[in-house]
């Protein structure tokens, strides 16, 4: 039996299956002692500076990663946590390949590292048992957690390993992983666990709508006046500068509304007034460009106003002038990321409106349509570099419906 060792069960969520091209987007680790006591946990999201792969599998979106550290930023902290421990992973080949590849990118070679594989341990003890981690836990009566979240998977792998090592003894252990002391002892940037990421609603006012719903229909302060309305709208303007509303900003607006004595109906009216004024400014020159239309759509989504088209129509009629909507026929559009529609479906829709679908981003491309506005795909980075309009799938489909 091993003595003096600690063990670390680790799991990676990645952009894909191939470490030569794909990258890690989340790391989860659980350390336990030779006495099978959980000692410490370590987790972080990781910004791969590329497309995130399959959000439908790992639940990680570019929005969640926009402020996450890159691997180089947390590599020393990660190495310090692993250093001197026997590694454990479920399907170790997959995780070790990504472990080696990510450290090689920051100039650290760990090619000789090995790990205990909980899948191999499990199958050697129970030859006809399942292979998937969650099913292994169910087989052993171990509490299952959310699959494809790195820390949850690491916790389950740790519990499977503890069960087998306790009840069936130690196999031949691989050597503990070792990092150069001058590397692992240096400080890293702060980690960013999934649970602490500020929630952002880039294409909908989910958090704000939930908080507004809690504002009372009546208040004891007698309603709003011009000063309180202006105060709320000024803060709303500040919040919407970057055209996103995260959970802390939504709470700020909700708290401010209640502090000012605004009712739920009054807050909704102020949001409608804000959108009306935004539309008035956009239509002031008698032309509604695609950029202005997309901005109106985006703000209406954030404020939870579904009838933005009706607002536009009211502004147009009140102005008494004909408004020209900038045509999209002939505009070049490119797509990136896994969307709700298939690529062929959304490309066909764009083509049916006279748009030209292209495969890559150049300076002549008018729109890049993305699954997530904070995408770090190569196409998205190029679009930002060139100043190309980046549009969410939802906004793009609404734009197509308006012409």
C-alpha cells in the first residue's frame, strides 16, 4: 500500500477531442490523502481564445469566458496544486493528452506523466460494469453530480477511486507528477470558478426580468416624478453602454427602482420610453441602417420588450416621414459557432434575402453571425480587428424578418 502520497483526481472540459488543435475551457481537481480524506478542491474556467466548441455538452459559453484567465495565467497555480501527487482521471488518455499539450504551450515538458484511470480500475474490478463516469457512480451507490462540469466530474472520479482503493487495494501506482520548482512555486493570476462567473444575458433580459417581476405593483411613496424617472434612466444609460446586463447590474437597477419607490409598471414604462427615445434618434435622419436596427433589437431584448417593431412603427408615424430601411441585398455575411439552426438552414435563409454567404472574414464582409456575441473564434477575432458588425443568431433572424 502506498504511503506518503496524495492523490489528485482531475477533469478537463475542452473545445474538442484533439489537443493539437483544441483547448481546455475548464479544469476541476479534487485532492485526497492516503487515508482517503478529501483535502482540497481546485477549479477554474479557462479562456481558450478560440471557439468554445460544444456549449450544449459542457454548458460553457464565450460569454462566461470573457473575463476568465488563459491557461498561461493559471498554469503555475495549477502546477502547484498537482505537484507531488498521483494523478487520477476517468479515461486518463484523454485528460493526460490535454494536460501535456497545455503545459507544453507554456514551455513546460511533462511527457512522462501518468495517472490511475478510474475507468480501468472500475472495469478490472467489475468487468461487466458500465464505462461512463456517472453510471459507475450509480453502480457503486455513489452520489452523482452534474456531468460535464469539470469539478463535478473530478469529484465523482475521486469517489470512484476511493471506493476501489479502499475495498480492492492499490494497484501499481504511477509516479507522482513533478514540476520544476522555479515554475510551480511562482504566483499565478486569480482563478475563476464557474460558480462565481457573473451571469450575463447578451440576448435577453433574463436576470433583469426576474428581478423586475419582484418589484411591487404599488408603493407607499406615491409614485414617481420627473426627478426619480431621470435618475433611473441615467443609471440605465450607464448600464447599457456596453449593451450587456450582467446579474450585478440587473440587481442594481432593481434595487434602485425600489429605492426610488417605482412600481413594476412604472419601470416597464421607463424601459419602453428609453427604447422609444433610442428609436427616435435612429430615425432622425430619415434612414434606418442595419446597424441601428440591430442596436434597437439588442436593447429591446435586454429590457424585455418584445414589441420593438411596434415601437418603431409608432416613431415612424409620429415623425410623419417615410423611412428608408437600408437593404441587405448584396451584403456579405459569414457564420461561426454552433447555432440553433443548422448551418445550411441559416445560410439558405440569408441567400433567400439576397445576401452573399462567404466562408471566411475579410475586410469586405458586412456581417459575422455568431452563436454567442463574446465568441473568441478566429472569425470573431478577425471581425473585431476589422470592425465588422458581429450579430447574434437571434438578432440576425429578426433582421431577416424585417426586410
